[in-house]
């Protein structure tokens, strides 16, 4: 049995194929990258790897953006904007270790105690932002809102489905 000869490739159908495969970043970047690959004599595998890297990086960025929106974290309260000099009692290394998120997988709790205006919310939100960037799911909510959700879930005929929405988060602030 002989193999059928390969059929010709229709490059003009590529945008439609990439849309059907849900590869928007490859669709956006392939013409420019193809010109560069042709000019520099790249092998096909290098061209394909470069396109795949672009797609993966863009998907990661979109995932982080989507998780930041879902987290409802206030903007601007990140590690970059945290004034560590205003927190003399909390070592910077400790906050950065918490932001790394190793403790999240163990199910440990994080409790911030202090007077009003001492930076507890900023520190926790900064840790939350860092965790989202590290691939964790975070939800920022007021305690009263969470209590109301839990009370509503208790009255719900299917409380497990109402509570399951919160199970997808690694951390609730």
C-alpha cells in the first residue's frame, strides 16, 4: 500500500484554521514571524517553537488578567507600591516569603492583626496580587459579604453548589 501524495497546503485558509483551533496569538504573529524565519533561514521546528512560545506566553498573561479581575483585588496595592519603611514590625523577607505562596498549598491560614491604618489590607492585597501572578486563585471580599454569602448558601436547597464556587480559590482575603 502506498501513501497518498500530500495535498497542497492552502496558506490563505490559515487564519480560519487558527481561529477554529483557538490560537489567537499565533494568528496575530505568524506573518511577521514567518517573514523573519524566511529571512534568517530558520528550520520549521524553530519557527513552530517560536509561535508556540508566543501562544503560551499570551495565554498565561490572559489567564493572570482574568484571575486578577475575578479576584476583585483593589488595584495599586501590590508589593511594588508597598512602603516597607512604614511597616517596621514586619520584616520585608517575611512578606516576600508569604507572597511566594508555598504556605497556600498546606492549607495554612494568614491572619493580619493591627490597629486601623497600619497597612494590613495593603500587605494582604500585595500578597494576593503576587499569588495571582504565581498562578494561584484569590478572592478579595469583605467579611460581611462573605458571611452573607454563607448564610444564603445555608438557606439554598443545594448549598454545596453555592459553596463550591469558593472552592476554586486558593486564598480568600
